[in-house]
């Protein structure tokens, strides 16, 4: 823990807010996981760059997280630094037809703001539970839209400094992106949008209503637990295998949407992982399709 003591002192000197009492249950939407060594919240890109550079130079292992809406943290916790962007890195604004966002900004809030300003292109993102950085890192998408369609540029940390590049659509695929850790750590993103055709608000409201109607939003979860397998839908395969309502401890395959594993109360990360294995093995035995988890399991 010696490097964490030095890191804590560094953050005190440089005015980077941090805490030592954060658990995975505090910073993930699954609400599971044990204690994290240090939890830092840099307020701007320069502060984040300096902190990341310090960590790299001193061998401090770290994760940059957003809302924790796609993460599982072990029950025993992690001896690592967690970095959550704050301050101006959670802001967003329109500059002409460009939506400029800090990577810590709410993707849903930024999308709703862009529509309120008279633009379209992100209506589908009004229900995305994560941050802009997380959406870029996994090429988030819904209802036929995805980040790669509108992402124009990113500012990121790499090799001790900040860099800015134009986005390449070919660098993003289904639930994956080259613009993600460990290759690069996105701190800001820009999206090129189109003028509203008059239906953006209505489409956004329709997508949001469909999400509320079909998804189990009343329980902690990480959204869709599995990626969509080619030629199939994960939820349909799971339901067809008779797994709706299957539970391990407090973890349960949602009865409302089989594609979701939810925490019905008191679930541990171990419960969730065991249930994920049961679902994958059962679906494979019945259909010959091995589901790939969409949720990221940190180690």
C-alpha cells in the first residue's frame, strides 16, 4: 500500500479530491463489490492527465470509470485506483452543430440537451445509463443508432499527455471501440449532429417509453447482460431455454426481460457471475450458441 500513501499525498498537494471509503456497491449500478483502494475525482482534463501520468510512472494500477453501469467488481474489492471524472469533465454544450462533452457527462442528459437545442442524431441515447466516455469506449447504441454514426473527434490521454484526433468510424464496432482503455483514455468527445427534422423529440420520447415498458428498471442491473449473438437475440434465447426467473442468491434472470440479470436484493458479485455461467451453459446446450457477456468483469 506504500504507493497508495504516496499517491494520496500527491492528490492532497495537487487538490485532486479523493476518498478511501468507496466500495463497488457505491459506484456500480449492479450495487455489488467490495472496497476500492482509492477513489479519485479530477475536475478537468489537465488534472486527469497529471494524475494518470503519475499513476503510469509510479506503477499504480487504475481504472477510469463512469457511472459503473456496465461493471462488476469482485466481492473482495480491488487494490487499485479508481478514477471518476468530475467538474467540467461532466459538462456539455452545443457549438454550432457540434455537441462538446466531457467524458464524465451523462450520455442521456447530453442527448436530451442536444434535442432541446434543435438537433437530431442522439435521440436513441436518451435512455443510456452511462457516461459519454463509456458510450464511446463501447460504441453504445440502441434503436438503430450508435455512437460511431455521430462521433467526430476525441481528446484522450496516452503516454503522459493529452492528444486530440478526428474519429474514424472504422475504429468502432458492435459494442467495441479502439477508443478505450488501455490503448487510450477518453477525456472529451465531440459529436456532429444534424438539424432537427421536426420529429426528434417525438422519437426520443417513443424510445424512452419503450425502454420503460420493456426493461426491468426497478432493480439494480448493468442493462443488457449479454451481447447480441449474430443471427439471434440474447433475451429470446434465454427465455426459450426456460431461464426467466432463475436465481442464484439475490441475482435473478429478469421475468420482464430475459436479457437482464438483476439484483433483487442482497446479491453478491459471485451470485451474478454464477448465474451468468448457468445462463451461458444452458443456452449453449440448447441452441449451440455461446453468449458473450456485455458487462465488464474487473480484476
